[in-house]
C-alpha cells in the first residue's frame, strides 16, 4: 500500500483548515492519502508587528526547511505570504482555484456608518493606508493573532471592527460576521490574496506531476501578474502595495497601487494585455508606478 504523503502546514486553525481542504481535494482526485504535519513558524511565535519583521518569509521559512530536509513531502501556504524571489530548491507545484481575493470588515455596521474616531484593528500597512483614504477620521490599531482572536476583539467591544481577508473568513465559516466586503476599487487586496500555494522540492519531479492536478491555470496567471508588480517594486508583503488581476480567457486586466501610510497620497495604475504576458505586464506596470513616485511611498513606510 502506498504511504500517505506528508503535508506541512502552519498550526493555526486558519492554516490547518485551508490545507485540509487542499488535502481532501487531492485525495479525491488521486486516491492518495495525506498526513498532516503541523509546523510552528517564526511569524507564529514572535510578538513583533509584521512591519517590524519586514514581513517577507516569516510564515514560510520553517515549512520550507522541513521540505528541503525531507521531513514533509509538500507544504501548503497562503500565497500572499510567499517571498517573490524564487528559491531554486523549491517549486510551486500547484496554485488551486482562488477564493474571494477581497478584504472584509468585521463590525456591527459598514465602514461609512462607524462613528468618528472608531478603532479598527489591522496589522497590515496596506489595509491601514487604504482605510485612511476611505475614512481619515478613524483610528487604526495594530493587532496580531489568529482570525478568532481578532474577531474576539470586536465582540468584546475592545475594537469597533477588524479587517481580514474575506477568503479566510469564508474558510472558517465566519461569513455571517462580515459587515462589508470592500470592492477592489475601494481597497486593493494584497498580491495573491485568496490563493494558496502548494510547494515541493524542485528535485521531486514525481510530486510536481502528482500535485499538479490541483493547479488552476487562471489563478496562476492572475497571481503571477500581481506578484510581478510586488517583485519589481522590491517590496515585501509588509509594504503598502495592493494589486489585483482579472483574467478572462486570453485577456488580463491588472490594477496596482502604492498608498502612503497616512492615506494622503497614492500611486494607482492599471494596464491590460494578454494573459500569456502576465509577468511582463506586472513589471511594466511597476515601472510606470516607480516613475510616478511609488518607490518613495514604499520607502517612507519600510525604512
């Protein structure tokens, strides 16, 4: 009998829930059993804010170490947590179909109906900057912790609301607590938000092929464009950068923005082209944004 494949995941409820969905789908498609291996990452145990950590890779490195050492066969990540610089030892074997990429407000009322001075929790500079553009009179409160902990700060009355990824709330079955989903015109999501990545060692061609059944080409193209913007801007996942690509057949529409942390200034650009040129479109869009001062806005936040 074929041994189960060992799947590495962070230990949080969100991570184990979403990786469990991947495992169940893989078993359904291939008949192969999957064993879950929980891994604690530096991002899970540190008390520092994401901005202090630089963001890039803090939720990923420990899983990748297990993968390279052969302790797990594949790892499942939230794609937005992955560094944009490739690691030659590792390959993304699959990017499953993306869930809702948008951000959501968990609160009693919509953002427009919150009182002046309302306290909104988020640890993301991207969300803080865009919230301040929408409501300069609210107070953004940096928070850490898993989804349940963050939602608990609203139900306890400590905060008026929190902003989380709609996809994560959906995977946890907490959609009923969403007061508002922000359209991408209001709040651009993080590059790759709502998507997952299945990583394997690059020398395991057998696993690359086997896990490839999970791959969704449309999602892969969209996130490639978004992550190309982030990479060309030389910004980590803690930078105030939003990007979203919509793919329709061979057509790709990409919008990206860099927003000043005080919400007072932004560089927002859009482009369109063929989906086969996704990475080039992302790079070109980033170059246009840099020409209009996007690098300065990133520098103000990250240095």
